[in-house]
């Protein structure tokens, strides 16, 4: 049984390749505002919601720190714990910036996840249909959009 | 018996060219006087270097002295003098049987029987080895690596799903590591294929690893099998590659024979 | 690349047929230092070498031949040669298939001694 769901079908193939090659146990593709585009491995909507919100918050806060330091936006964050590692990385696409959050176990490595993230971001860029720039996500819209995407992601 | 020895010795003193040394050597062998038997055989050989029976006697004495490789060479030289020499075929049959090479043992014993079908000792020996070979064939598939040094501890053929096909890997502590190694081999192979593809190295051909306690060589003798050869650190990588090459040939032959 | 590592890696890349050399953190698959010809993907070499050596070591431990010291992956268009330094890093060379493996191995061992 597949453990992957995507709002847009064009993202399925690159995401599947990424989780297989990188050995990711969980993966989330979202906008910097936390709007979920695709997920792999999550079984509960509430976990997706929490991961997306926290991931978006980290991207926003590290972006602000980069600004304070007069640095370009940090592109990749990699944390390695005892049992799990986390990669949080942003990349540009024709539909604007996207963020990937991946959780991996001891059978993978930061090097492998980063390597296949590079391939994934390139594949997503190539597969992504060009549309108008995404609209600004307003706080009021955020929860509704998140709920809509979660419904799509879990086919509820 | 002592009288026999005395009379034969006296005859030999009287006539050093007498072939009685053959019987004397045999009697001394039977009495366990290996050194004395060896002296008699060598003295006889000096006078009769082309006498196949003299070499045969000497080879049997060497077996008594546990000098098996030397005995094999002597019997092989007997067959150059007389290719149908029953004693030499019987002796070589015994040597190959004792090393577990039943096929070669059977070849020699069949030739020994052909040389003299009335010799019941040889007929019985042939039947006994045939029985052993039949029982092994009935109990388990023919070993792909029969006759290979380390066939029972350092050669393993597995299928593409990590199941052992033939051979065995024993660890230094005497544990049977066959199943664990078979399972891990699939993972390392998949990773090698991916590495070779992504680094544009082409198709992988072999992997050699050197460890703190030994060396190993991994190849794919066919598209759906893997061959793993393990040896101690005293076997250098080049020799390991040669061993793996020969084992690969044996594996391909064996795999072809298994296919319907 | 620090001068210390540069000299170590240059000794490896001076061997005819070597396309690149690097020092890699074994557990992470990340580059410590590298000296690569154009077209060699350093991050891919590091990540994949770390992974393949881990798999290889699991086979080695199961077969009772101990920890990894040297690995030689021969392929039709190239070879990957790795020496474990014994202190969480690997020294890696990627080379043409006809490279003098013995010579590269010696340089890798020298480099590993210098790195640890």
C-alpha cells in the first residue's frame, strides 16, 4: 500500500524517487507558509499539520537570522539525532519557493539525504508546471488552505 | 614373520638384483617398520628405477608416513610408466577419497577395477566409494565447490534474493555465518550498483575488501547470483581474485546443471 | 581546502589515472576535504562511498573478517578505492579502470596515516 499522497500528481514521481533513494522515513513538501503539497509516510493528519507548521516556522526564523547576518537565505538545515536525522531545505521552482522536510533513520546519512535532495529539487523544478506566482498567504486563509490540502492528502 | 624377514634379507644380500625387495618392503610395512621399509624400497628403486611396482611400494610407504602429497606424485609417476597400473589407480583413488574428491576417486578406482576385475579388494573399495557418493547425492545437492580449498568455510554462492545456494561461510570463532552473509550480500550489491551508476563508473565487476581479520572478494558469476570468497589475511588480494575466478567457473557450471 | 589536507590529497591525485581524492566523514557521508577533476561530483562520491562501505562492513562483520580497512570496487569505466583511517574518516580515490591500484592503495594508506 502506498504511503504517499500529493495534492498535485506531478510531484509524486520525484518524491517517490527521493524517499526510496535517500532512505527517508517521512517526507513533506510544502510552501514556506506551511501549505502542504505532498507527503510520504505520515499516518495522521495532525502530525502533518504539526510538522508543516514547525517546518515553516524554522524556515521563517532561519531566514530572519540570515537577514540579520546579511547572509543569503540558508538553503539546507540538517540535524542528526541518535535515532533520526532531519533535513529541512528550500528550493526555487516555477511556482515559487518550496520547502522539503525529511526524516531519516540510521540506515541513511546526511550525505545521502542531501545528495538525493539535490536530485529531488531538480526533478521537481523540471516537472513543475509554470503558473502565475503564488498569491500571498494571509493568516486568515492559512488554516482553511491547510485543512483543504490535508483533506486532499489523506483523501478524507 | 621375523623368519620371513630374515630369509628375504639374506636373499637380498646374496643377490642385490633380486626383486624380493618388493615382498620384503611389504612385510616391513605390515609390521609398522616404516623407516626400514622405506630403506628397502629406495634401495630397490636405485637398482630398478623403471619398475612400476617398486614406485607403487614406495608410494604406499609414503602414505604410511603421512606424506600424502609426495605419495600422490609417486603414483602419478607410476602411471607414466604403466597407465593401467592397478596399485597406482587404487592408491590415487584412496588419496582423492580421503580428501573428499569423490569424483576423481571413483575415476581411479574404476580404472583399477578395469585393470584386474578379479581383485575383490579393489572391487569392494569401488563399491564403498560409490555408496558414499550416492548417499551424499541423495542427502543434499552436489556441492558446487567440491575439491576447492575452503569449500566448507569460505565460499558462498547466493541468489539475487539473498538465499544461500551453495558453499558456506564460517567465522573465525566457528559460527556458521552463511545466512547472515547471504542476506547482507544483496544490500551491498544494490548499493554498489547504485554507486557505480551515479558515479558513472559503468557496470560493477567485483568488490574486494580487506578487513582486520581477513579479506573477501565478491563477484556475480551470473545475472542472478553472487559469489563471495573469504580468506585470511595471509591470502593477498591478487590470489583471492584468482581463487574467485576459479570458483566463479565452478559456480557457472553448477548453476547451468541446476537449471531444468 | 586546508594546506594540510591539500598536500595529502595531491599525493593521491598525482597517480596517473586518478580522477579525484577526498577525505569523508564515514558516518555522515559528507566531505572534509577534496581534490577533484572537473566533472566528478564530490558530494555524490562522499555520500555513496560512505553508504557502500557501511554495507560492505556489515558483510565483513557477518563473515568474521573484522572491520573495514580497504575497499576496491572495480567497474567497467572506473574504480572506487577506499581506506578507513580508523578514526571516523575515509580516504577515497576515484580513478580510471586501468589505474595502478597497488600504487593508489599505498598513497591512500599513507594519507590515512597522516589524517588520523
